[in-house]
């Protein structure tokens, strides 16, 4: 007799990141200039201003997600994303 086992636990949920905008006025005064949407799942969403250092730390913690890559590129391209 064989029994089927269904895996329902996919491990911890990782937040997903989406590049929203680059604000050159914030950058000019030295503030975090990239706004990122962070989706924690189940409708829990935040919008955060991030510096390049913030973005790199999130890449280390959650992987090189497309939204984080675009956010970091926005700094290098003057906000073009």
C-alpha cells in the first residue's frame, strides 16, 4: 500500500519588491531616493524609501529580485530605472 504525501509548507515566505519611483529632489539632499513597494503576502504591503545600501542588504537577505535590481539601477542611471 502506498500513501501520497502532499507538501503544503513551501518554507518561509520571502517578501517581494517592486521599484516604484526615483525622486531626484530627495537624492539632491542626500535622502533615500528610491521608493519600493514591499509585498509581504496576504495583502500586507509597505512603501519604503531605500538607499543603495538598503537595497543591497535586502538583496543579501532575499535574493536578487527584479524589483531590487531595478531599484539599484535607478541610482546608477539618475532615476531612469
